[in-house]
C-alpha cells in the first residue's frame, strides 16, 4: 500500500482526540503530542501508514493504560443505532428487492461515522440513513455482489465501526433468512480498542454474536492489516471464498490483495478518492469489487 503523506496529520489528530478524552492533565497531553510528532517525523522508516498509526496510537496507550477513550461514545452510539433497528428491518422487508435494500442499509451504517465530528442523536441518525439509502449505486457491481453472496459457502465479513455493527447485523440476518447463509458467515471485529471501531464488547452489546460467529482480527488497529492479524483471522480470510469489507481502513489494508472482496464504504477523504483512482468523490457511498 502506497504511503500517503496527507494521512500524517490525521494520525496526530487521532492521538490528540484520544488523550484529551482520557485526561485533562496538560503535562501528559503535551508529552503525548510531542512523542506522537516525533513518531510522525520518522515516517520514512515505515513500510505503510498502518504501522505508523499503530505506533502513534501506542504513545497514547503508554500514558493511559487499559482505558478506551471512546468507550462511552461507542456505547451511546450502539444504543442509538439499536433504537432504529426495527425501522431498518422494515425498509428491507417492505422492499421489492431485499438484497438491494439490505446493502443500502448496510452501507448507510458506514456513512454515519461519529468520528467525523457530527453530534449524533436518533433524529440525525434517521436523516443520515434516509440520505444514504437514496444515493445511487453501481447496479452492475450490485448484481455481481448478489451473485457472489448467493454462491458463497464461506463468507468473511470484516466490520468497521461501533454503531455501524447494528446495520451489519441486520444485513446478515437478511442473508441468513433469504439466502440461507446461516453458519456460512464469520463476522470480524477489532482485537482491541482503536478509535471508535467495533470490538468484541460492542458485538456482545448489540447481540450480533447471537446471529453469526464472531472473531477478532487479533490486533488493535483500525483495519485488517494481515501481517499483524491473528492466525485465527488469517485462516478465516484465506478459507473464505467471499470477503465483505466495511469502511476505509479495511480497504486500505486489503485493496492490493488477490481475493474476491467487495468493499462497502463511504469515501470520507481525498486520499481514499485517490486510492480509487478518482473514480468516486468524497461523500460518495460505493461498492468496490477487487
């Protein structure tokens, strides 16, 4: 994966956002930012920006151990998303094309990342869902996606954010019921807390573990960077004949893989648009087939 310099300020900002949620001690905050900037200045020694992010994130964790800075935010967002779950299910059930609607619901979950700075409540969430569902999709890729899902015997579904996990769960429930995929799907969460990404704690909170087998990537990074993932995750990835990948981070990690992968995401920055050869623009909701 190419190293994009534009990502460096985002990594620094993530460290700052994390530490100020954990402490109001200005001395600790200053030390974290200074060390994070030093790490960032050493970017040339990194093979990719996943590992740079990981080292910057670990600067924060070295000062505040065993505390997830976004735990309360994630819990609140999970509960808000659960409160609209019945509405989301009705959208799918009342549609003439349950797969098309299910994919749009699933994609809507990625369009409402609360880390993008929006204050989220039930009303704002429903408005975001409505707007996301109306966005045009590439119908040719959508049909190919349905065909691949229908034919797949082993599917690995790689999750992204807390809250969004509820949308994934509803999509998987539809696949289990309409496409007879129960027992054929494995869902993956992060192996530890990182930004607002979903972890096993989030999976249990929303109940997706009662719908599908859930594993972790084995690593506390906001993407499935295979060289650092657990053996369990890598085996699930290698054995899957179809991978469904949510969000930008997972696309960044897997876009160069020779694998049958459908990436579902909202494009949230110019770097992602560049990675996709500027075929899409920022704020587009897309399905990309590898």
